[in-house]
């Protein structure tokens, strides 16, 4: 289980990939919480809410604040490892949980960037979580539940 608590240049995704690569029959779990929550969101939310600019997340392709999710459908060669892309990990069966507390806090914090209320932002963010990523009550809850069923812990930073 990768505890992704910061975007950290996508390293939590790389950790899941490097765990799976030599363990073809294993399953990886990634909990997107705290500052890593935006990895769960589609491109429209990144642009509308100015996520890259506001949270200081740099797109490795443009070297500027991200206006799209840089970890979703990236061009070949943009990420350190092409197969660490969120869409590719989902295709490999990686289980992703996204913290509802982070969703609520960050959407409220960035609602003004889109000119909407905190409630509208939270609804819109929840509706734009990437298919295959599950919103869970909290990231710490998800990390704990994963360990209770036998997952080892990896700090994703």
C-alpha cells in the first residue's frame, strides 16, 4: 500500500509501478490523500480550479504549473516511467482510494478560483474523480484498512 500524501512529482505512482513490475501476480493499493488528492481528478478540474498554480504542482511536460492532470494520459517520455501513469496503473488493476476529507478541504480552498461555492466545488470534484478511483471516507482510514488486510506500508511522500 502506497500512502500518497503529496504529489511528490508523481513518485507515489512510480512506487506502485516498481512494486508491481517484479511482482506480476501482486496487487498494489494507492491511497491518494492530503496533497496527493488532485491526482484523482480529471483534467477539467485542474484547469478550472487552477490546481497546479494554487498547489504548486509542476507539469513535467511543460515545466509550468499544471493546467491538466500530468499523471493521466501523459505523452510518452514525459514521466520518469511511462507505465507509472495513473491510467496505465488502473489498467493493471491497481486499487486507488481517494480521501474524501482532502476532497472537501481542497475543493473548498480552491472554490474561489472557479467562482463557485464550496458546496458546488465539492460536488463537482466528486463527479470528476477519474473512473476507477474510489472516494473513501479518509486517507488515513484507507491506509489503516489496507494494512489490516495484510498490505505492507510504503510512504509515498
